[in-house]
């Protein structure tokens, strides 16, 4: 399936209540047409948060046809579901490029490292490392902490 075609069939459902799950969205939106997929991104688990959030407060419903998706938008935007007023519109593709990293950190990508990381000598970190202190080198700090430039060069 073409990516552009899929987006016209997928709707964004925002401001959903915390007790709404995929089954509730299917039950609510199935009257507008055949549903292919329902997704509700889970909430990030932050140990500092006291609230028990199950999801981020929005979801996506993909219909079999663009006409069904438009019917759902026309009928459900600004309607209430479980005590909250829904925002329903066409889903837009994410502007963040997905490069197949999955759950890996962005800095685990060689491409990202090449573009964003400076060598230690150019970053200013080498001078701090050579001095073994947390302060930036000043005008009087010419060599390494022990006064030997060869030892500083070997650390780099």
C-alpha cells in the first residue's frame, strides 16, 4: 500500500480519556466503516510521576477507505467520549524521520555520530581531561597539570 494512500485513511483521535483503549475506539468508530487498525501509543513510564497514565491521550484509527475516514471525522470531531471532547482529523505523517532504530538511542547510529559528535581534541574536553579538573583552561594553563605536554598528548 502506498504511504500517501494510508494517511488519507488514518485519522487522529485526540484528547481521549485515560480509560479508553483500542477496543473502545473500535466500538466507537466501527459505525463509519471497516477498521483495519487501531493504535494508541503507550505513556512513557516515568518513575517520578505519581499518576497512572496508560497512554498519551491520543490514538489512530485506520479505515479501509478514505471516505469512511472522512465520515468519522465529520461525525466525531468535537463530540464527547467518556467525558472528554474528542479532536478528530486526518493523521499527518511524522516529521521525524524513522530510520529503523527501533528502541535504540539516536546516538547509537553511526550516521548520527558522524554528523553530531566532535573529536575529543576539538570539543574542549581534552584540555579538561588533561588537567584532571572541572574548570576550563585559563590564560595561565599552558601545559598539562604536571607541566609535561607529552603526557597530555598521550592521553588524547
